[in-house]
């Protein structure tokens, strides 16, 4: 089951999509009525010159949907790939701890376990940003402790080749963590989504105006148009925030969870 805060956010997203669909349906009807009035006053000129305007608006809407969907899907895949990269980096550094003497190895293994558990807790806390940021700050503190202890172990008598192997692996582990954290916060500016919603509503008004020539409204076409457009925007937002809606990235955490279980088994 989804945590309560994520269920609430998923519910909010669903209500937003339904509200958008309802608004588009109303604008379709409003556009149809405006068009009918215009046709009654000017049957021959009501549609003159509207083709280029409609083409420009619908073309821009289609282009914006294509770009935002493509970008959201690309970022979704990139976030999944970074999880695997982080698991590999932590696993490599963990294995190289075996090269250290017993005392620093035991200390670093404990720090590694705390570090990975905190990283998992941070992403599991999303979309609670305050909790996630608190866990990330704690993970950053553990990073400092790991680095300091590893450097100290190299100075206390660990062979030089051990430090040459371990320290770059730790540096890579920390770099991947920073890259992944930045990727989780990387989203298009909110104005892009505002423009997308505005264009969807304007397109509904224009589509309704174009339907004014029919004798009766087609509820099937009106509702299908509105709900398909709203569903498309909803999926884009769900892909963009994969820890908050119904499209989930949680399953991609499995390599990190398995690694944590393996690390605990070796302590």
C-alpha cells in the first residue's frame, strides 16, 4: 500500500485531472454556443480566417505535450539508471573495505550500513520534502565520517595500494549520490505546465467553436477530447514526480535494498 501522504498526493493529482477535464468540457460547450451565435449573425463569415489560428494553437499544444512527455520519460529513465549506478558504486566501495585492517574495516562497515539506510529513507520519505532533506543532510554527515575514517586508516598503517583503491571508490560513491540527488530535484519550470494547461483550455474553446456547425452537440467527442487531453497531462506530471503518484519508481530501489541486506549480513 502507498503511504498516506503519497495516497493524498495521488488523489490530488487525480482530482486535478478530473477538474481539467471538466473545465475543458465546459469550454467546449461554451465555444460551441459562441460559434452558434456567430453563425446566426454571420453564416458566411463565421469561420473565415480561423483555420490558421486553430492550426497554430493545436500545433503548439501538440508540440508542448510531445516535448514535456519526452522530457519526463527521459528523466524517469535517468533516475532509474542512477539508482543502479549508486548501487554499483556503493557495492564496489564496500568490497574494497576488505582490504583494510580489522578495526577500521568494522567501523567503516557500520558507517556504510547507516549511510545506505539513510539514503533509502530519504527517497522513501518523498514527497515529504522536509523529511527527505533531513535524511539527506544526515547522509552527508555520514559521508564526511566515512571519508575521514578511510583517510585515517590509510595514515594509520594500511598499505598505500589499499588507499589508492579505496579512496577513488569512495569519491565515486559520493559523486553518484550527489548526481542522483540533483536528478531528483530536476524538473521543468512550473510555467511550462501552466502554459500546457492554458493551451489545453484554449484548444477546448476553439474545438467547441468549430463544432458550432452541427445541429446537436456530440457528447462522445466532447468528453473523449477533454478526458484524453487531461489524462495526457496527468501522465506527464506522474512521470515527472515518480515518488508521488501512481507511476512509481520504488521498484528500482530493489538493488539498493538487496545491497543493504547483504551488508547487514556481513557485519
